[in-house]
C-alpha cells in the first residue's frame, strides 16, 4: 500500500509494517525490501511525502513481482516525473 502527497521541497519517506506481517525479523525484512524497491526508482519520482505500508504477503512474493506492484502503485498515483 502506498500513500503520496506532493511537496515542492523535499522527499519524506515513511515505511510501516504492522505485527500482521510477522515477528520483528519479518517486519524488518519487509521494510528493507520496500526501501530497496523505492530507492531504485527515486530518481524518477516527484518530490513529496511517501508512506509505504507493508502487507503480510510481501514476504511471499518474488522480488520482481513486488517491484512491479510498487511501480504500478506509483504510476497510479502519478508520482513519476513527466
């Protein structure tokens, strides 16, 4: 899940994983995965506030599938630089 609020000045990123994702090890892994996917596309994104929420199935998906889903969410929110 992804939330985006445009802002002219800077990037602000928040990554959240609830206990539904799993224990602390699983939550930290989910946050690391989301952070890695997000940072790879940071050069093409508009400045603003981003909140990424990890869902329980993120640890079950393959790396490429998670990357595609994040790309679709960013595209849906029109967060890419034109």
